C-alpha cells in the first residue's frame, strides 16, 4: 500500500505528515516453465530462478513511509504484523485524534473521547463474534498467562476438580499454574507424541464433577488447532478456551464456552491487551485471596476501567475490529486464512520430503505453520536467505527448533506467495 505525504512545516505550528492509504494492488501469481520468480517492490526488483515453474509476484501490498525502506513480510508469532491500513489510520490520527486536540495516548481513560473508543471496540467485537448479551467483554492487562491464575481463582475453590486437555506448551503452562489454586488433572496430553495431535473427544476420561474443561484452541508453538470443541461431561461444568493465537481468525459459537480469553498481540492488536469473554453468571465468585486486578467482578462493574487500561492498545484493537468488519466479517476472513494456509501446506507436502510439517493434517493450524528441513543443517541458511528477501521471523520457537511461519489475519496472500516461491527456489538449489 503506497502512502502520500503532505509537506512537513517547521515553525510555531508544526504539522505532522498526513498519510492517506491508496488502493492496494492485487498480487498476481502466474505459473509456467521454466521457474523464474520475479519479486518487485518499490525499492528493488529481485529475480529468483529455480527449476520447474515460473512465479511472478507483483507485490503492491508493501507500503513505505516517506524516505523509508519497504516493509518486510513479518512472520512473527507475536507481537505480530498488523494490517497496513490500520497502521496508516493510527498514524494519521496519532497527533490529533479526530479533532480532539490530543493523541489517544494522552487522553483520560474516563473522558468522553476514550469512552467512545472502548465502547465502539466492544460493540464491533460483539458484532464480529456474535457475542450473546449474557456475556461480558473485558479489556484487561497481563497477557493470557495471567488468566491461567485468574480462572481458578474466580471459578472454583481450592479443592475443586478441573480438567485440562494439553495439546502444546501453552496448555501445559495453564495446567501448571492452576495447580497452585485448585485440583486440576490432565485428562489427555500430546506430549509423548511431541504435541502433533488433538484427541478424540469420545475417549476423554473427564471428571463428572469438574468445574471446567480447559483447552488451548490453537497452540502457537506447535501449530495444533482444534477444529471442533469438546463438551464438558459435568452438565454444570463449562468449557474454557485460550484463543490467543486464533482469536477472530474465524467464526466461533461463543455460547459453547463459559470463558474465552486471548492476548491481542497475535491477530487483533499490539501487545498489552488481554480480552476476556465471560458468561455473566460466572462473575462474582472470586475467592477472598483473589488479587483485585484478577477479580472479574471488579472489571465488569467498572466496564474495564477500574484502573488505567492499555488505552492505545484498545484503540488499536478497535481499528482492527473495524477493519475485519470492512472485510465482510469473520466468514470472509476465514476464507482468506484457509487459502493462505492451503498454499503453504501444499508447498510443504509437495516438496517430496525436503520440507516437513510434523502436525497431523486434520488439526494443522491456519495461523502457525511449523516446518523443518530434511537437511537440518540448512535451516540456519534458509532463515538467513529469507531475511535477505525481506521475510523475517521465520525461526521456530527455541523449544522446538526448525522454522515457523505465522500467517495471521494481517499477513497478505502476497507474503505467503513470496515465501512459497522462495521455498521452491531454495529446494531447487539444495535438494
């Protein structure tokens, strides 16, 4: 996305450049033989030659600001890429938010200006996820990790049983934190198979008295995603999901859950905001030892304004929610995510073993794609060469190694196309 800049005046009345988004040209993918990859940006043209087909990627989606280099394709797991039009919108409003005479970062969180921001953000999120009226939406701090403790402190007593399905590192961490506050049990773990599967729900040995059943809906590190959700065996129990890394990537039936929580820094905003969607009848039962900042009732009664919230982060989330609605809502967003994921997984599966994804195909994540090289000694070179081609943060998590491409909502199709073209070229040179 290109940006036009007004003249910057220095004097008694400084003016901040106003950037207006222009139309985004569509990336074009043409396949023919022999393989030549032409990748064009405003700064330079790169030609990658390989053996079997030709891919032309016209990358009009990468914008520049005045005098800067083109933006990279950022495959980071979080904090992650944000939509460019959202960034440009925030940039244009940074100095003086909609005629208020101040930046969002300077506003009182109790002033009418910020109240309008947080209220619209909640309204748009409710529309996106079709959140029923009997659920509260809370904008909190502390990351999803803080909710690992907040959940048992608010929802059960110290000796109450709760069930955990552990499909990766984050589910495991949630379970370990819960051990301090209640009586949790891991009823299924994928650790022995290196977290590459989701269990069959029929075979789960749930405690019929468990207060809740906890899952991590998408494991960021291992790339495992629930495609459907289990039902608690206890008729009075609830399902809880950490949706940090697939939040707002697809439609979700919120009514199936007692609590959904997510860190914003993957799909819907910058780091610093944690969103909790909780059924209202579950609020108000916090234990006496619960810190005030972990008490859902406190935050619900104060509309997420008990203390100063992460105002700018919430504002950015609001811009992202508005952008997702402009795209046609989460059904349309899911289609785009499926197309990107299919393109990347197909490239891995069709590489004749040169690239490998360890995750069972039926539960592969649409958001986080881990993969390895048949020749592991080439992985560092792969990451280095990709970075030279403006594709960054492809190194896998330190606990598992390999590579990982996080292709959240804000990753354009052109970014995945460029990565796939690079993978094919790399294979042609090193197979």
